[in-house]
C-alpha cells in the first residue's frame, strides 16, 4: 500500500521510527541477515545488549513480522531466530543504505554527534 497524502506517509514514517528506533533493533536485524542464531549466541555477538533487552527486541521484531522464532523439540529445547522473508527483504534495503554511510572522526562540538557512545559522525557518501 502506497501512502497517497501527507498524513498517510507521515504516519508510515512515524510507525517505522517506532519499530526500528528502539535500541538494538537494527543490531538484531543486521546480525540475523547473516544466518539464524540462538538466543545466547546472539547475545554474545551483540556487544552490550542484556538478555532482558534482547528478549524484548526479539518479541517486538517478531510482532512486526521481521523475525521468526523456531523451537526444536530437543532436550533441552533449542531455540533459533531468523529473519522472515519480509524481514530479509527489508534488511537488504537497510544494507544498501549501510553502504551509503561513511564514518568520520567528529570534531569537538560537532552538531552531527548524536550519542556519547561513539566519537564518529555518520555522513551520507
């Protein structure tokens, strides 16, 4: 469905921001673009994410149709997460955008710096 008027596209963009603006959402999607992961393996692969936060993000991304959870009937049960077909298509678009971003050292007082976590500023190449 293509938004046809300003309020339609604005609502779509607001919802997109709500879904992906949560901390770690992009990290989870990017990680799963390579292959499926188990929960613990995913947590070890994403520096700084807590188990509670990872669980929350995975549930949100499942709810929105980006990620699916598969539980294998082993003892103990094995859980794997992977992108859905739609999630995979979406992440392909994100990876294209990733290639358009360059990182450079920020000068002190840069208006582009948005977090304290990085000394790098992102610019469109």
